[in-house]
C-alpha cells in the first residue's frame, strides 16, 4: 500500500522541491481556460469551458488548446450555441485544419459534442445562475445531458469541468457554486500519472499496478499534501509534467529548458543532465 505520509517523511527534499514545482506551475493557464477566458461574457466563458473539457480526450494540453483556439476563432462567443448551428462539415473543416494531419480518436464526435454543448446552453440560458444555484453534485448530474461527458461514474470529464468552473484563475473561472456536499475526486491527468509514477509516492512500488480506486486515492492525498488550501492547484500544476508542448515538454519550455525547474536535481528527464538522451 502506497503511503503519502511515509513518502513525505522518507523524501523531504523531493517533496519540498515538488511543492515549489506546484507553486510555479499553478500559475500556468489551464489550456481550456486560456481559450474560454477570451469570451466576452460570463455565459460564453462557461460554455467554452464545458466544450473544452468535453473535447479534452486523447490530446495533450497544447493539442486541445490548439483545437479550441481554431474553433473559437471561427465560432466565437455565443456562436457556440446560437441558431442556426454550423454544419458538421464546417466544424470538421476547422478541426482538420488545426490538426494538420494528426490523428485524433475523438474527431468524428467533435461536431456532435459542439452541438450538444450548444443545446445544453439553450436549455440553461443563464449559465451563471446555473452554476451558482447548484451544488457540485447537481452540476455533475446536469452535465450528463452533454454528449460524451459521461453517463455513469467516475465521469472524469464532469469532475474536471466542475473544478475548471470554481478554481481561481488561471486554473479556472473562479466561480462559486452552492454549498452542499464535497467537490468530486480530483482529475487524474496524464501528467499527474507520470509524476506519481516517476517522482511521487508510487515511484518505488509502481503506479501502474494500482487499481483505479487506489490511484484516485493517491492523487487526492498527495495533491492535498502539496496544496492543502486548494488541492486542485496541485492537480492542475502536475498536468504539465513531461507533457508534450509545442516543441518540447511543457515543463521544459516553461523552465528555460529545465535549468529553472525545482525538480532538476531529481528528474532523469532534465535536459543536459548526466547521460540523459531524451
């Protein structure tokens, strides 16, 4: 059984360096919020946050932002939900251009997701009141109306959407929902998975061998230890760990190619370190 408390006691210097990494990368804009923030109204910001979260599948942070930017440039603000809706051919044309030949498993569903988010907004025209008047569980339940957002647990996209709505900028929109019940489990991004397996509490015992419930428990516990006041900020920061960016890993691109990274001493992927060939 992986113990977060034992790991912190055994690896105090690594844990301290990770805290510094989190503090730094918690200030990096979330790729979905970076695009949603361009919208001119609170309702549009929420709608684009929902769309971006639903499209965030089998794409890197940079990759999903690239697709969202392209869609937002052609269908800005309320064009996401106002009638008449764009045709599937037009939506696909925009996305294909953004992909520039890359394969994307979700491609054939993008138009349906776009239309579904638009339909959701038309059903809930005052999205600000919708967020502020519902508990996290009620928001989670409502999001099941959207295509590809998930119908049954764990509904990881719905969980991520809630955090993006309520987290402070630049990780989220900084909104408030109605109190009542806990927030959902933290998002377990690919970056967080890599970190927990390479430099986190599961680095010796093996992260891949844990069952899904154990993995979720581990990310919840470790992010709470790293950022007690707001564990989501730790989860947000860890998504950038060894995440492919425009030309290199995002963490390299944002730390002067590792030289300013708090984890330089511990990360075998740090550039110009030893005999690393990555």
